[in-house]
């Protein structure tokens, strides 16, 4: 876990994620808009296989550093007030939250843009990997998702 500043919350954790914690963190009297993305475990894989759960693994030290860098890029790229980037590791069941990105800004357009950038870059650049457990009993790593 890392609290980069009072304006940024970054965490990689095996504990269930709290969407409310992320929303509470990004609350700011100067914010007119808050955008939150919650990624959850779904019951079907990209190939149509029935998924029974996911296991997330991370290079935690580097993942936290990359999340901190990403938060800084968001602060530099948009006039955001506050940012929260949370990711879960370990075994997750269907419907559980695996990632939360929350951003507040004076205006909604910037909040939407910064939040979208945050989740897309997180998936692209942060060393966190997922393994799908399938109803068939097989499991496989999913790249780039």
C-alpha cells in the first residue's frame, strides 16, 4: 500500500476492495464531478469459456511504483482534484471487485477522461497478471486484459 500524497491513494492488496473507500478518498469541495470505474470478475472468458474465478498475481513493489507513476501522470494530464487506484491480488470469485479507479475533478469531462486513461494505462503498464479458473477444471493466464 502507498499513500502518495493526501491527493492520491494507491494500493495493491489481497483484501477485498472498498469502492466506498475510493469514493471517500476522492471527495473534494472543489470537485464538481467524480468518476469511478469498478472492474469485477465475470463468469465468462474472452473465448466464451465458463469462468469460476480468477487469481491475480503482482510484482507488488513494481506494481505500486507504477500505480504511483500513473497517478502522477493523471494529476499532470488533467486538472483533477484527487485520484484513487486500487487493485486486488489473490483468488477472487465471480462478482468480486478486482480493480477500482476513482477520479474527482471540477468538471465531469475531465473526470471521465482521467478515469478512462487510468484504467486503460493500469491494464497496459502495471505488472499484475490474471489466471482464469474454468468450469472444465483447466486454468490459463490471460494476457493484456
